[in-house]
């Protein structure tokens, strides 16, 4: 029976030190402090004085570093280059090199921040005139401004050898100074303005690519084509962009490792759902990096009846990492237009660290914060409470490292979201987000998976959230999965298009459902050991699906109770973990394991001002449990009483304030 026995995976991730790193992120450096004096280059008027100079100056000195270390931090992202040319940021780089030495002296690891895709163009033109030839240009030959609107910064062509050579020199400088790695910010997506380059180099590459695929079009005809996956020409242009970005990352990663063999290379994959926007292609880029970093940390809380959380970001990044690279999520530190990005409370920091630990990942501590009218840093006096909270929880994780080291999710439910769903994202994402939020608030552990090639044995059921696009290969594998006893919950209109967005006119899983498209009523069917549920809708349009507003959280779909019941029925009433006696739904639960005979259950209370008592916990880990113990930063350690139940064991957790761990052996 599928899902009856759990796999035990020992995860080997990146460079050794990454696994136990407690990260913080210094967004600003000396050149950022001076930014308001350089507005003529940035093209911004009325910028004002953004940064708390005193706090940032101290942050790069021993006093500030020791304050960060007192928070439990042992690894730092820091600004080496913000996109100014060498002379313009010479003071900043000098301070950065001295800071690297200071960190090495205190056994703190460093990752040097630098821009991957844009620069401050006026300053570069003044200092390095040939840099004009590095820029990305649109179809009319105009330079492309950063984010489409920023007048002071411009995108650079990822195919340009001059820009790539400059970046290599920058990396060499930082690594020779002793930095443990490099962090590239602003990695562009294939459908992003920064990748929409029509310089002569890119035009030649596009023409050569299309000719090799049998498309003999004039340049004028090529320029008229849209970037649509339904258009075979647009599809090839898109794929060429992916190849160009991949080649850029590959060349830079290889060069960094030629300078220092044990270097850590990572990029900013930006907000939580960005990698899904790529289609299937980002896997190769991910394989070139040592850590998947996403700028998606949210302030954990309850808002509008939902848990605002970072769990989805970790699960999506873990899907991309494939258990081979470490995952980290950072705070979107610079958001002058969005004052919602304010300093987290001490409890929110604790929940953030606990979320990351439960998902076997890292939180990059938001060292840079919007405080009153300026950006300041955790080394400032105002943040003593945050430092104390971080130190308490980092110390707890460090003291119990054996409960995290090498662990991986061992749940029995998968949510299938193939990369090619990108091509119908506006129709699929509301459902995907709604399904994920429902499972989180229903305390049903789940994995996000994007392929069916691996081992599906651990999953007793799979959920497909309105996956309109399905390849025939995936349809066949889903059929085989059901024939072997795996259950499905199919929402919306599964597979009415192929992965290339070709209309089928019927469900791709028609043989599984036994119905034809369109079908407007629910189906709850048993197929021997398997169970199949079809829900035409869960009314997910009410979900907040604006990916850029992760701080607002994701609303539950109106049909969340129906979806929850369908998932539990598909699991034969045997989810990996079940919680009872909960007075509210604002609890997240995760189950992880590494050893053959041990499982770890993590519980987080997002309504942290209300302590929960006597929670009934049922766990089905796939082995005979002889012992259970509770470990908590608030309650210490104590043994729990066990009793046997259907396919598992049950115990009672006496109290949950913020974060509890139950260890089963």
C-alpha cells in the first residue's frame, strides 16, 4: 500500500558549514550610506536620508559584529558591490575587505553581495565608457531600466562578455579577500524585462537558434512575435533566454570555483513563486548553486482569518533543491514603497527561526529593518529585544541539532505542481495557493513535487490544484499511480491542455475519472485500494494570489472545508499527523526524519498570545514507536505517555506556547 512505509533520506547539502549557518543580511554598506549624495547618478529626486549612518558604520566594525554574534548569528550576507563602478565604491569595498578579515578572525562566515544583472549606468559610463555596450536594449534599441521604471539603474545583457568579465574580476577580488562565497542579487527570469534583450549579440543568437529549428524568418517578423508558449517561435525565444541565463550562472559559478574550490555560490530567486514562473527550466541553474535563496520571509501572524507564513516558500524551494542543496529564505529588506516591511517583533523572529528549522532550512535573519523613517540594523540599540529572541531560538536549534541534521519531510501527501503550469499561471495559482493554505491551516503535512519520475511510494495521496496542463507522460504516470493504490484529489480541470498548451478538448486524466469534459459535479470514487476525488471548484478566486504581496498572506478558498475532507478521505483517514483538541486552526505542523527509527514532529502556534493546552497528537511514522519526548524552548524536555491507535500512536502535548518538538523513537 502506498504511503504505508516512509523513506529515510539523509540529505547532503552544499558546503558543510551552510547546514548549520545562522544567517543575517546586511543590505547596506558605506556606498549605500552615501547614496543620497549620489542621486544625480540614480536619477531620483527627494530621496532623503534613508539609512541610519551610525548603526551601519558600527555594523561593519567589531562592536556591531559582536552584537550580531550575540544574537546567535555566525554567517553574514554583506554588501561588497551595489552596482557602482570601482572608483565610485572604492571606500565601500575597502570597508568590506576589512570586514571580511574581522569576520574570519571571529569565525563568522561571509557571502559577498553583488549585482548580477544591473548597474548604476551614469557612474559606469563616466568611469568605464565601454560599459555602454554591455547594456540590455529593447526592440527599438533603447536601454532597459531596472524593474522597467528605475531611471538610475539599467539592465545588462547576460550574453555580454564585457559585463561577465567585470563580474569575474569582482568575484575574484572578494574571494581573494577571504569571503566564503558570493551572492548574486537580481537574477532575472526569462519573461522579465531584464531578459528581454534585443542587442545585436542577442539578435544574432535568436536568429541562429530559430534557423537551427527550421524557422527562416526575417528580423522584422521575429520582432513581431510574442513570448507565448503557444507560439512555437515564441517558445524557442523563451528557451534561448533560459539557456542564456543558465550559461551566465554556469560561467560565473565555474570561475568562482576556480578561484576557491570550497566557495559557496547562491543567487536571489526572489519571491516565493518566481521559480514556478520559469516553467521547468530552473532546475539546471539550481544545480549550479550551493544554496537556494528566496527573498520571501514574512512576518508570522494571524491576519484576516489566515496564517501569514513562510512555509510555502520553504516547500517550493525544497522542491527546487531536490534535497541536494540547502534552502534559505531572507527578508525583502529594501521596500521604501511598502512600509509593511517593518521590524518583526521578538515573537515573530522566534516563529521565523522555528519555521525555517521545521522545514529543514535556514532563515536569513532580517538584520536590515525599516525603523521609524530610516533603515537601521540589529546592531542598533533599539533592537535588543530582537537580538535576545534570536539568540534564544538559535541556541535552542544549536543545542538540539541532531533533531535537524540530515532530516527531510516524511509526510504521506504530495501536491503536484509541474513546472510547465507556468503557462496557465493566472488560472492555476489561485488554486495552488488555496490548496497549500488549506493544508497548512488544516495541520496536514505535505510536500510540493514538480515531477513524477522519482519515488512516489511515500505518498498515499496526491493533490492536483487545477493543473490545466498535463503532459501525456504525466497522465500515464498518474494512471499507474492509481492502479498501484495511490489516491488522487483532482481540483478544477486537470489536463485539458498538454504541457505545450495544446487544447485536448477533454480531461487528460479521463481514464482515471471515467467522465468527459466538462463535468460540473463532484466525484468520490473508490478504485480498489485507491480513492479518487474530483472537485470542479473550491472557489479559489477569493484567494489573495498577488505574488508580490506575500505579507498579506493567502486567504482560504471558500471551499476549504470540502477540500480538507476530500484530502483526508483520499488518505483513508490516515494523515501522517493529526491534531485534536485545538481551540483554533492557527497551528502549523511538520514531520521530518533521517534515521530508520526516529520521527520528529514540529508544532508552531501562530496565535502565540494564546497558550494551547492538552493537544491530542496522533502520528503515523511507519515504524513501531516505543518512546516519545517533548522538547521545547519554552518548556524544556519531558517524556510523554503513548498509546497505540490505527496505524500509529497517540500522545498528549501538555502545552504549546510558540514552538514544540515531539520526538518519536
